[in-house]
């Protein structure tokens, strides 16, 4: 089972209403995960310059953790850089 992390996002009210129907079915998290994965797949083949720095760093950190089965020294160093970019 993959590791999961809680995130906080701000969405338009109309979208929240659509997501509430998924909550009743117990499928909201899976629906959101699938939507994000589809969006990330659609970005493949794009140029790195098309994306802001922070999402690239986060994606690289997550990929390293997936490839190595969890947090490691490289992903931890990237997290430090991400924290600096956020400050």
C-alpha cells in the first residue's frame, strides 16, 4: 500500500458540491487521486520551463520516495529546499 499524506487545497464552491456526491459513495479520495494523476500524465512530454519551480520540486521529491520505497536522504534534502522556497 502506498504512503498517503494529508494536504489542504482551496477549491471553488461548485467543485466542492460535485465532490460531495463522491463522499457519500466513499470514492472522493480515489476520485481526486485519479484526477491528479491524469493531470500529471497529461504534462508528460512538456518542457520543464512550462512549470513553476515548486511543483517540479514536489513532483521530483515524490518520485524519489516512490522509487526508493519512502523518504530517503535525497528526498529529505529536496524537502528542505521546498521549505526554503515556501518561506
